[in-house]
C-alpha cells in the first residue's frame, strides 16, 4: 500500500514547482514591459465643453482710521485786539487818576470777568508804592496797615506782584513785594472778601522774603529772612492756618545757595547751626569733624553715619546759649527732622541740649541729649 504521507509530499512538491514557474514568467513579463516605451494616453474630448469663470473678488472695505486728536493751538490775539486792550486799560487808569508803573489783566475776585491790577508810585517824601484794582467803573486800592502808611507797599518803583491762590484756600490772593530805603523787603498779601480787598498779612525781612512749599500741601509758606550773619541767615516761617498767617517755625539756613559752604564755628551758636546744616547738606564727614575728639573716639564714623541712613532733611531753630564759662558752653535748640520710614515721610521735633567745647580756635560739639517733643506723618496732597 503506497505510503500516504509520501504521496502527499510528492503532490506538494509538484505544486511548489508549478508556482515557481508562474512567478518566473510574471517577473520576465514585468521586465519586458519596463523596456517598452510608454503608450500615449488616449485623447478623449469631454462630453460637454467646460467654461471656468473665476469668482469675482470680494469687495474690500477698509477699516476706518481714527484721526489723532490734535490739541487746539491757541491763536494769538490780533495786533488790533492787543492795541484795543492796552488802550482800554490806559483809559481806565486815566479815568481813575493813576499813572501806573505796570498793570495787567487778572481775575482777582474769582468772578467770570477780568480786572486790571497794577502798581503806581504816589508822590511824597519818601514816595510810596501803591496798588490798585480796576473792576469796570469801580476802583479798589490795596492799602497796607495804618502803621505802614508812611511807606505804603514800598519806597521804590517796582513791579513785583503775583496773582494766584497762594495758601490753597480756594481764593485768589494778590502778593505785592516792595523795598525800603533801609534795605528791607516788604510783602503784602490781599484777597477779595466780597466787599473790599482785605489784607491777609504784611511782612518785613532784612534779608529778603520768599514763598516756598516744603511740606507738599500745595500751600506756600512765607519765609522771612533776617539780617544775615556772614553766610548764615535766620529765617522765620509763617503758615496760613485758615484765618491768618501764624508763626510756625524758625531755622538757620544758608544766605547764599552756592556750594561748597564754609561752615562757621566761631561761636557756640554758629557751630551748632553749622553741624545741623552739614547734616542737611548730606556732608556727613564735615558734620563728624565738628564733634570733639572725645565724641569721635566714642564711636567710629561708619557707625555714627549709619544713624542718619533714613534722614531726608534736618532743620535747627530756636538756638540759644543757656550757659557759658571759659571754653565751655551749653547750647539749647529745637531740631526738626524728616525721615523715610518704610516709604512714609515722618517728621519729628526734638529739644536738644549740647555741651560745647572750644578747641583749636573752634567750637566743637562734645556731648548732648535730646527729648522727643512731637512726631507726625507728613501728608502730601491731602
């Protein structure tokens, strides 16, 4: 009996041989086809002609541009208008019987209209500087106190006046500066009170008068300077308290603002004032040298200067000699200091007392003590 497994293997062998023969034929056919040139593709016209019409482009609507906002340029008045204004002012002054040194239009009474404000020199011995306001047909005189009538607002022809809200009370003030034959400077401040121009304050300074705002409250203080003591000058500060200008502080300052300064130490008062002015000038090495050798030996410069790291400003006032004997003196004063405390400005007033010693032809600070009098946070732009 034939072996079934053997027959089966023979049949599979014949099948594999036949398949291999077919694969060989297919490979030969593919090789021959690759050698023949490609037949051209048949050209078949389309069943119906096709017309390609491009779609019209969408209309482009530009985004409207916003024109920049141009600040209006103020047009200068015409020469004819200027001439008419000047002639109107001159006619008003002539009708009032005034020959002005200077005059200009300002709103002096906070109404919608402008007034003429000016200065003129009244005859007399000595001549007197006078001020005036022309409000339509009405004339208002700027009158100083009766005690100052003999010199008016000054004794020289000047045109120093300022019209604005000086003390941040919502009203317009008129400030007039004048000068006397003795060398003093005068300042008079007026305001319209509804019926007249009232005098808010009259000041006299042998070393000059100026307005300044050092506390950031938008109100100017009046700084009256006394006769200078060499490079130093004593200043008195008056502040508007809502009803009048009142004394608030006095201090030593430099009469001239040029630097460097020669810090005087010829007297105990000058030496103490120079010490605090050096601190205010941030000239810490000079302030340290004004201490006596004993005071400097007690603390190195680095440790001493570190105590003024937050100091913004220092002012010393009310300086007076309490006692003095030989080369020793006791000097008392008040010190106002502004410090930056974590971004806040803190003002502190101290009462200080220093023992001074005279060494090497100069007065020096030996040792001192202080007492805290007042402290507050400075408010800016309330």
